C-alpha cells in the first residue's frame, strides 16, 4: 500500500503545540495524571499518527493497520489526545479522563476504547507484546509494522531486556521501538536512580539497529521512522532525546511533574506559554 | 483394581499435537522446558508454530498476548510455580484485564512432583489464578481428562489455566467419559458425606470411598475439575444431599480449591466441612508416595477427616 506523503513540518509543529495544550487542559480538568512524560512524547506520537503509521480512525480493527503499542501506559494523555485529534473519538471526550464511567481510563484499557491495541500500566510489558504481534504478522505474511513506545526509566524492568533478546533473536525487522529518553523518572534522574548509560551501546549489544534523534525535532523523528523501515534482518530502536515536561517552562526537566496535574493558575500559565509558541517561532523566523 | 498409569502432562502434550493438526490458529510457546511440559512433541511436528522464548517467563506470557492479538491461540507452558508466580502481573494486567485468548499450561503441580523439592512444587497456583477476573481454572484428574480440557481450552474465548502433574497417576476416566467445562462430574453416589476433589486427589477420594463403604459409610465422590467457573449447583446439591463435605486438593488450603468450594457452601447451605490439602507449609524432597503421606493427603487422611466430620453432623 502507498505510504502517506510527508506532511508539512511547520504544520506538524503547530499541531504538536495544540496537542500539548489539550494535554494540559485534560490533566487540569482531571486534576490528576502524568504531564511530564506526556509532554515529552508528543513529537514521537505525532510522527507516527500523522505520518508514518498506516491506520484509519474510522476502521480501528482494520487487519492491515500498523500497530502502536504503548508500553509506558501513564503517558496516555498524549496518546488519547493524538487519537482524538486524528478522529478516533470526539475531542470533547478528552475532558472525561480518569473519571468514573470514562472510556479514557487513568491507564489505557483496550476493551473500552477502540483504537487502543493493548491495556497497559504495569511497566516493562509492551515490547514483549509488540514482539508477539510482529511474530503473528510474519506468520500471516502481513506487511503491517509494529511500533512500541517505552519510557527510559521503564527500561529498569528486567522484562524489557528479555524482550530485547527475543526481538533480535527472531530478527523482527517489522518492529520499531522508541525510547523516550527524557532522563527523568519519578524518583529523579535516571542516572541517579539506576544508571542506564550507555543506552545506545546496550541496545546495539542486544542486536538492535539504533538511531538517536532529537525527539522534539519532528523532521528527525520522521527520518528515523523511515530509516527503521529500510533496516532488514534486525529490529530498530530509536532513542529519542527529549525534555520531560517539554513546552511548559516550569515543568521542563523536573521529576516533580512526572505524575502531578497542573492546577488553577498553573494551567493558565502553561496554556499562555504554549499559546505564545507559534508567534514566538514566527518571530524568530522573521528575525533569522 | 489395577489402573493404567499415565502422567497428566502426557495428555496435555497429546492434545497440543492434535490441535496442531486440526486448528491452524494454535501456536505454542516454551521457556526452555519443552521436554518436561511435553510441548516438545508439538514443536517437533509444527516447528513453524512453536516459539522458544528461553528462560524468560514474563516475556513468554506477553509474547503470547501479542500473538493472541493477531488472532492466534497461544498455549504457553512451563512449571506452575514459575508461570503463575513469576509472570503473575503479566497474566493479570496484560492478559486477564483485556480478556486475551492465552492458554496457560502449568506443569508440575503439587507435592507429587517429588525429589525436586519445594522450589519446583506448585502449591499456590489455584489461588493465584482463580482470583483473576476472566480467568478459567481447570485441574484435570487424569491424562484423558487433561487431553479433553486442553482441547476445550482452545475452543473457549479468553484466558484458561490448566494444571497438570509430573508423575504417572492412575487413569480413572475413559476416552468417552464426558468432560463439560464448569460442570462437576459425580464419580460415585453416596448419602453420608461428599468428597469433592480435583486433580490427582480424585483418585485418593475414590480409594477412600471404597474403604468407607466397608465401614458402612456412604461417600459421594465429585470430580470438580473446573475450579473457575465453579459448579455452584453441584456443590449445593451435594451439601443438601449429604450434609457434610470434605474437599481434597494437592495445593495450599488457603485460597485454593477447598476455599473455592467453601465460598459456595457458606453462602448457600452451610454444612460441616473439612479440608484435605497443604497446611500452610512448603513442600519437601522425597518420593511422590512419601510426600503424599508426609503432607497428609492420602486416602487414610480423607477417611479420618470423614469420621471426624460425621460426628459434627
């Protein structure tokens, strides 16, 4: 099947800002949730849902769709927002996040919301699931691809490395994983909590093709997805270097904003900053 | 009476091979124990549908989950202790929460595993599995019943746990003995007491019932192979008809099979109960026969429990 043409980069950057605003609004309304990792993963998701992935929001069960497996379930506000804006469900529903009766559970539940490929929330499990889907695709001689997003802190989990071995053992080149390398987890910097570096060397030594990108540079992210598709005989890991809480100055690089929702004035301040984003960029462009 | 002796794991292995022939959706995953779980038989015949995951139970369960999401019917197998304990969170959050179509074969259930000792004798999986929403739990009484349970599991939608043992045990059912999931099988009628058992303990219960008959005590024997969903009707009927129940399991009493029966009894028709099972201790090394005696699981222990309970009626 023909792949989508590259969307306009400026347009995607603007969309990313809109997604961040929606995340802040929904977390503000919920009064609970995880802004840090949601904000850091926006471009990673945008690159998939607006460009790379073959999917149809009107047909979430389409057998030939590419699969996106969210492994770090707590950043679902970002995924829900992207899905709503792509047309999987009405945007107004975002405001039901984490409320009783909502399809938007605090951590995703696939039986409630069409378009979610799995239920997740307990860390370390997604890559194994993605492996299973990639093996199934191969058995069925299907050409759909499987994408999986992990948190960097999440790779503390031993199961991730069990899965990493399986992906490379079975040479699953129809699988591409991304680590949102925002360098923070709840208890602080990843390197203080449990050393992860060298992330690149670790994945290379496990038999993966590794690409490092600025995870907020949408062009680099899209280039990486394209490169991954061309790699044969081994899986690809994209290490996306990001900033936790990206886009909201008082949240950026702060572990405290891992799992606390903004309230009152903080919401207004965050939205005000994000509202300024396009005009600020235009200003720089005009100056440059 | 002499019985043919056969291990329940053999029934599992034979059913997988049959499923391999009849159901192209069935795939099997192993964690380096393909021989002792008898999944090697499937692997040999259907190498393209067998996935070796290595000694990585958590990864195996979630890889199976992924395969199920593509329409496959995965059977994963390893020892019951490892699959139910080490991968419990994967079974809970990924498989049961989303009601994924993953079948779990738990080998080496009970102390009758023998000399390997406590680390390899699963005594907790019934409790660990039955507490999970959407999970079905089957503990077949012999090899033919394990075969039928495995075939049935492939037909059902959603997660199923099947427990089987290591040693050869008496074959007490026939090829044409009906197996209805969720329906208890009455193997012997009686009016003084009901012996409700699962797995190998059905045989011990039948032996006990023979001995009790000599003492003019009429014992009903129920093979309650499906622990979840449990056959409430059969349990209530047994309680009403006999007025006393002894449950028999090769598993911890706490949270296990007897507890599951007691939940039904207490809420519907409280009658005196006794539990034959593991009394809050770990297993030991020894021969299976020695261990069945050491842990008070044999027919003489059942008889003792019956004699005591009859005084309370």
